């Protein structure tokens, strides 16, 4: 086994790998760029080497520097994690040339499987079913037009070198084909330096099911069951689970055998994932193979009790696989939520900044793989994944509620995250039923919000938490103003019912509260229904609160804004206004808010770099028209005009960084 390895990655995955190395007594060397100098992964590793400026081409992708660092520090191997250099065959070859071990398959195998066209050929040869299509780069548009007509629309244009969902285009009608091909080629040339596009039948509302395999360097391959990753946004996974409701034991072993056959045919060694797409008749087709550890590998670890990083290290060191296929068993259920720095209310734009508060999660059957802590800076340079929250349960339902409770407790402040969005999915009736497909989010969500109203019981729980907090905070303030003697007197007063009116969006709740500050027990009546509530004592200023409601522990996150309290729970977030009945009577006479100021300026909706400006002074523009392109976190985002008008002044400059709400353009309307 290795004594020391270098990890050519950052964030949660670098820390995840370090954790296993520590257990196996393997020393670790981290690498870091300028902006990561004080990152968690740097401190967690035994040693760390600075490799260059923040943009990844100068640091995490600069493989000569990385290999040099590994050699200089006496490492025997390099673990690439996922993303960055993990599927770069040239890097794998260079590592070996330097006399080190690449923790992954051979350079040739990465090249053969990393190319989707050649991977599909290998799959066909191994007898694995593939999606119908034209498995060659498109050169002749007329030929493709004829073929697409034969396959039937919609069809999917796919980049041979693709990854992370980039460059794929669904084409619904023949007249869109040519322009879709153009834009797919442009995007993939920019992203991967390769513009080969091929064509596949587009499978409507499929499930994404993938098989985890592990293969040693002696030809032995074992499959470790499936993961379902159908909950996706723009072909990127959001929630993953193992096993899948759509797979029974017979199908599992059939898909497992196919995945192993493919790995064998390719001469594969390392952990790897064979991705399949499954139609509504449970027919499955090969999509691609990822020749690395996957973001969602923890759900497999939770149900198999195996450590995939340990297995990767063992097979890379030449050891034979320690587990025969018959010993692999799936126990219980596991679900993972990816927590990303993005704003679901603003079209999932990446968000950056300093994490000002952060709560680590602990608990039974909960695992947190995190790359950040309080004080971490989330920059525009790398992808937006901050952490993953993973749960385990005997059943899917148990894993689901455990994960929901964990997300209710998880608190990240300073950057906007998709935490509530992920939690909302877990609470959605269609998710509960297991009605999953890759179209799930488009079908059930709009602008990051569920299309259906949340269950009234969940809203009522939020109102209970909010009112208990509000009432007790008010009373704590009043009491602190009184001398001790009076305080003792107060606690002997008979408890009376306090009444409040609570408003959240369009919902209005009448709340009655009975209890005492010195006791933890409250009786809360809400719209006529009575609940037994056990609250903490004197802890009403915290951002997280645990309440027992009718005997069940519930967790809430709260923020105080004058008389208003923002509460988040089960993927719902609301600002509640709390009034005494007298205040509520008066509130009806308050003037309504004045809206719609500042519509004649274009503000940057996110921090990033201005890469292009599409208009100039004097141009007439229309509401919704893209005016400026900003790049942030590897994504280009168009910023569109808020109004119809004429450009008065362009204050943005190409190549210059901008902050959120910085003025880009002003208009005369
Ligand atoms: P797949 O290729 O099947 O999507 P993964 O989900 O494991 O496999 O992720 C692929 C790569 O995409 C990872 O290397 C990861 O760094 C990157 N990635 C994951 N999520 C995001 C995201 N939200 N934005 C940008 N890149 C991402
Ligand atoms: P990537 O390398 O970007 O992960 P994949 O080939 O794994 O590319 O595809 C990513 C996602 O795109 C899949 O998870 C699936 O949701 C969707 N997809 C891929 N191929 C098809 C297809 N033929 N029909 C419908 N959806 C597809
Ligand atoms: Mg994929």
C-alpha cells in the first residue's frame, strides 16, 4: 500500500479522500491556488503545496506543477478526485511517466471511455444496449436530417467529449436542427476544445440509473448496485439515492452484469460508474462511463458499508479486490442532497461570498461531506458545490425524513445556497411517491418554487415556532427590565392565553399561546387545533431552533427582521408578520408598500467578470433582451434589460469584475 499520496483536487472531495487516507495511515499532500491558501482541505492534509494563481488552468489543471510537487514531496501516487484532471488521459500518462501511480484506470482506457462515441462502440461490442442514434461525428447535415427523421423527433445532439451536461441540445423539430448543431459545436469547442457532435434518440421523461463498479488490475470486476440520479437540473444531478425504486433484484443483477461486461471489455481498473438511461418500460440503455470517483458515491457507501476510496487505493496499489460479488449486499436506503452556492430564486445564478456562519451537522444516520466552514470564501473560480448531506434509513421513507430533518438543521449563512430547494424536492408528493424522471424539476417547479402549495400542517408548524419565539423574546426583554423580586412574582401568576394573528404570504393564522417563560411546556392553538409544544428556555435568539410539537422533534431556521421573522422548514421559507389582535386591527390602515423604483438601470445580478457588452449608447432596447454577458463559476450568464428604453450610458467594462447590484447600464425611458 502507498505511504504518501498527493490529491490533485480541492473542496469536499479532497477532504473526503484525506479522511480515508488518515484511517489507512497514508500521508496526504494537498495542492492549493492563491484563493485557497486558507481552505479547509489545505489544513486537513498532512502537507500542502502552493501551485499557482486562482484560475484553474494555472493551478488545479496545471498538471506539470502538480506532478512536480508530488515527486518533490516523495509521493507514490496521485488521486485526482472528480472534475479537474480526473478524466484527463494526458495527465494520467504524465503521472505514470514521472514514475508515479495514477489512482484511476490507464491513460488509454480513460481516452477510450472519455470519448462518448468510442465508449458507445465498446459498449455495443460488449453486448450492452445503447440508445439508438448515429454514432459518428456529424459532418453532413443532410444525412443527419434524414436520419433524425427516421429515428423520430425529438432528437438529442451530444458532444463526444462532453461532461457536466454541457453542450447537449434537444432538438424538437427539423428546422431547429442546423442552428442547434451550430450552438452545440460552439459551446463544446469552448468547453472541451473539441467540437465533435453526435446524434441520439431523445428519450422522454427517462430515469437516470447508474451502476457503481470496482475493478482491480487482475481482471476482476464487481458491481456495487445502482444509484438513481433522476432529479436533475439542466442535466446536472441534484438529489441521488441508492437503491432505486425502479430496480428490483433481477434487474439489478442484469444491469450489474452489463456494467461489468463493459468494464472488462475496456480493460478497466479503478472505481467507475456506468450510466444508463431507463425509459418508462424499464428498458435501459448505456449513456456513458465515468472513469473516476463520482460526486454521489457516498450513497453507495452507505448501503454497502464499503469505502470506495479505500478500494480505489487498494486496486491502484495492485492488490486484488478484497470482496467477491456474492458478498456485496445492499442494506437499507440512502439519499444525498448536493448543496451548491446558487440562488434558486434568481434562476440558479451562482452566488459567491464569505460564509459567515456555518453549522456542522452531526446525528445518527447522517453524513456530511463538506468542503467549507465558517470563514470560507466561495469564489467565482471553481464549481458551486459546497457540500453534500447524506442520510441512511432502513427504508426509503426513513432515509427521506432523516435527510429532511438534517437539512432543517443545516445552516449556511453568507452565501445563498440551494438548501431550501433541495429540501423542498424531498418534501414534494411526487418525490415521496417515487415518481421520478429527469423532467421532474421542470414539471414540478417554476423559478425554484414548487408549483403546488405546501401542506398546511407544515405551515402550521412554522407558525408555531415563529409565534413561540416571538412571544418569548418579547417577554425576555420585558423581564430583563424588572428587578428580581418582580420576576419571582411573575412566575406565580396564573398562565393566561396570549393571542396573536400571524400572516405569511396570503395565509393568515389565529394563534393562541398558553405557557410560562420559566417552563418549557406550551399549549398552542392554531386555527382551532391544539398542539403540545416543548420549547427551549431562554434560547430565543438563535438561528436554529428545536421544538417538540405533539411529541415529534422538529428543527427550524430563523432570522429576525424587526417585527418580522423569516422561518425555513422542510424547503418552505416564509417571512411571518406577527401581530397582537389590536395591532392587527390597526395594520389594516397602514399604507401599502411603494414598489418599482430604479427600473431604468441595469444592475448586475451576480458577482463575476464582464465578458461582453452587446449594446452601445443610443441603442434602443427591449425588456428581456440580453445586454451584458457576465462569467461566473465557469458559466456565462446573460443579463437582460429590465425595461424598454434607450441606452443612456454603459458603465460596465469588458474584462472588469463586477459585484452584485453594481450598475452596468443606465437608460432613458
Ligand atoms: P456526471 O458527469 O455524470 O454529471 P458528476 O455528477 O459526478 O458526474 O459530476 C461531474 C462533474 O461536474 C464533477 O467533476 C463536478 O466537479 C462538476 N459539477 C458538479 N456539479 C456542478 C455544478 N453545479 N456546477 C458546475 N460543475 C459541477
Ligand atoms: P454528461 O457527460 O454531461 O454527464 P450524459 O451522457 O451522462 O452526459 O448525460 C447527462 C444527462 O443527460 C443524463 O443524466 C440524462 O438526464 C440526459 N440524457 C442523456 N442522454 C439522453 C437521451 N438520449 N435522452 C434523454 N436524455 C438524455
Ligand atoms: Mg453523465
